C-alpha cells in the first residue's frame, strides 16, 4: 500500500533529513508535496492528501483536519505533539504517530550539561583559561550530591534525568500525574508538586504540553521556588507563565535555563533575555548524533508501520 | 599538647581559610609563622619548627626535612602530596597528613561538567542565545550513554567518576594498579591500560602523582587514543608528557581538558594554549562550597588528631 499524496508541512527538506531518507519517504506515496509554514496554499494542498508529515511545534487543529477529508495519517517529526488536536484526529479516524523517545538520552544529558555549566562557572573559567589567567578566585560551585533534585514529570525523559541524578548522589524526588512504583523502588521519592517546588535545589521540568499542564508554573509556584535553586525547562515553554517567571527572576536568587525552539514570542524572549539569571539556549537539547539517527529511523519506520497495517508510536 | 612553632609555608593567609579557622590553628601552637613560597627565610624558619603546614604542590624534599630537625608533622592542604618526600619524612619519623577525599565530589562532578560543556557545544549555544540567535544548526553533540568511559586510576575520585558514568549509562571501564572487586561487581570492568586508552570514547585521568605514574601518558600512549575521544585530566599534569600530548593535539581529532594549577611551566602552557582542542581551565575542579568546608574542617581535624595522639589521614 502507498499513500495517494504525502504532504510535508513545515519541514525544511534541505535541513531536516538527508536526501536518501527523503527518497525513501517519497517511495511511500504516489506523489509528495512540500508546503512551508503558514502557506496560503495549505488548505488547497490538504484537500487531496491522505498523509501529513509535520515538524515540531506545527499546529494541526480542527480546521486543518477538516480541510483534509482523505487524511489517514499524521507523522510528527518530534516527541511533543501538543499543537496537534489528537482527540479530533482520533474522532476523524486519523492516526497520529510521534518519535517517542528518539531524543530521550540527548535531552537528559543536556539537562546535566546545562545545569553543571552554570553551577560550575565554566563560562568564566574558560574565558580565564583562554586569556592565560589561571586564578580560581571568585569561581565557586555547588555540588549536586546530597541536594534535592526534583523531576517534574516522570515520563521517558524525566525517568532518565532521575536516574542520572541518582548517579550523582542527589536526593531525587519527582512529581508526576501518576505514581511510578518501579522508579520509587530505585530510590526516587514521590512528592506533592508544590512541596517539591518549595524544597528542590534543582528542578527539571519534563512534562508534556497539554491543557492541564499549560502555565502549570504560574506566579504563585515561581514564588515558592527555593532561593538559590536552578530550574531547567527542556519541555515547551507553554508550561510556564512568563510574567510569573519574570517576577521571580527579578529577585535575582534563582537561575532558569531553557532551550528555546519557536514556542515563545519575540516579546517574551526579549523580556527573559534581560535577566542574567535566565540562560536561553537554542534548541540544542535534542541535537545529539544518536538522536538524529533515531529520528530519521523512527520517522520512516512509523510511516512504514502504518502502511503495513501496524501503526506504531500512536499517540491518539 | 601544643606545637612549639607552626610554620605555614606557601599558604596565603588571606585567601585559603577564614580568620576564625586561622585563630583555631594558631591555638595549636605556641607561635605561628607565615612564609611565602621560595622565601630565602625558609631554612632559617624550619630550624625550630615542629609543624609545617603547606598548600597544594609545595615541595618538601630531603633538604627541607633535614633543615627541620624538630619536625614532627606536615599538614598538606590538598589531596595530592606528590611533591613531598613522604618516604624520607617517614624515615625521620615525621607524619604527613593530607585532605583525603575533601574534594572528591567537587572534582568528580567537574569532570562531567567539563566533558559535557565541550561535547554539547554549550559555549557556542550560550553565545547564540545571548545574541538572540536561536538556530541550532551546526551544533551537534555526542551522548555519553553506551560509549566506553575509561577511568584511569580507580582511587577515591576515580570511583565516583565511574559511578556517575554508570548513571549516564556508559560502558564504564577502569585501569588501576590494583583490581577493585567491589567496583567490578557494580559493572565497572577492568581493562589493561593500553587497551583502555585505545578503545575509550571518554578518558578521565585520576591517578595520583608518583614516580611510577610520571609521564605515564607518553607519546606512544597518546598516539593510541581513539579518534574523537575526549580526555580530561584533573590530576597533576606531571602524569602527561607535554610533547606527546602536543603531537596528538596537532592531529586535531581528540580533545584534551585540564584544570591547571601551578604545575606547568609558562612554556608548556603557551604550547598547549595554541590548540583549540585543548581546553585549559583554572583549577576550578575542587572549588565547590562543600569542598571548601570539608577542607577547612579536615585540615584542622588532622592537626588536632595529631596533637591528641590520634593522627588521621596519614599518607606515609
């Protein structure tokens, strides 16, 4: 079986996959079309497509689904799929597959990279070293060992973050919608969300974006964060109330680290950039070579699986 | 019991300990004298001292020990004591105590901080973020998981490095003078030194400085290092043959990270600084707040222990 028409929406052909992989994907359809983000042609292109492939953060709502009456499959080139109306897709018998776990390790390791970079003063240390200044005076550090390391959202990534934190000898606690007994047996303790926010020295936000998690980090919760704490959000910034974050950043006693994709407005970005205690990276959490290879492989396997009647990584 | 005279040699009173701690140390002797490094007064000051306190990297050889006929105790404000002739001290019934383990965690965590900073492209990422460029293009990364992580020297620090690497899911191997069965049971595998150097993706050098370990990383061994490997040396650079390192750095296919204290000559430093794939930090591996507190506490406890007839952390 083949698709009648594959519509590749909001994925840059030249940078997201290698030519060989695109060849493979082309072979899954009778024809293929590439449409950039917010193109006025989108609706017209949707009309006769049975397969839509989209990048991270692409909106596919009721409107788009309704415009694609022949749609059977949406392939997301990302783990997050919060901007796709998966319930409505299900109602319309459209299967949505994501790249579950493709970048788990890459993101989990980045979280420690970014936390340690900050808490070890590496930027200043490297600058001094390069200029031939080998004084350590004024560069201090905090150890992760024996500190409370909180993981908010014990999903695929959160679990790895918790395990690595255990390796560092941290007192690892988590909050998640559901209790995870197998992880509690490893010594990762469950804690109520507000209590965890209040007591953690390190907080890694690893929740999926959904209606109930939007702005879960609100003004009130940011005020509760422990003085001196380091927070890192590699999940979508929709989980965070920017005003609430700014109010706390102003106090100057916490650090907030994020890797920004395209989910924040220019205005919000400019607001956050003002604060030295807010470290904004490009979206480099997921960029490991291993993740890139997983992404390529799983994205293609998902399409193949669907065509063979064995859809995989279905999220709806 | 009190010392007749405490000689504080090569320790800067103003920066190494707080005033209260110096007060405590003063109370352990009838008098106290501070002598800077390479002072011409050293021999004269040694003549009537029974207690010498020294900083990291201070030379106390036969000559100094012979000059101090009343010497009973040498307190080292560091873990490393490679420049003290501990055997000759023992012969002269002088006890040498170090700060065993005071900075174990600080150094072990720094090793991962520095490795991850490099392999995640954080310097470039931060630069882009600060300038409002949120493109991840061109920033790649390697995961630690499933890679061969070699620990050379499974002492106090090496053991923690190995445990943290296990948390990251690495294939952890070690070489050490003696086999450590308890760590092998944890899944840390023993490997012959030359084989480990050849196959490791990450290599952490955690050997103590001694005659048999000097320049253990020679030209021949540097040539064996796997292409793409990241090496980090937080132990004294005396373990490394600088010419051999330079020869390999020239090939441009490995990264070497170190935190330089004062063990390298200006010439060697300048040589290494030429290479972009050699990252030189000031000695910031040991600087955590927790380590500073341990240092203060253990340094004083060592002196107290000796005076009470219960010397501790004796290295000879």
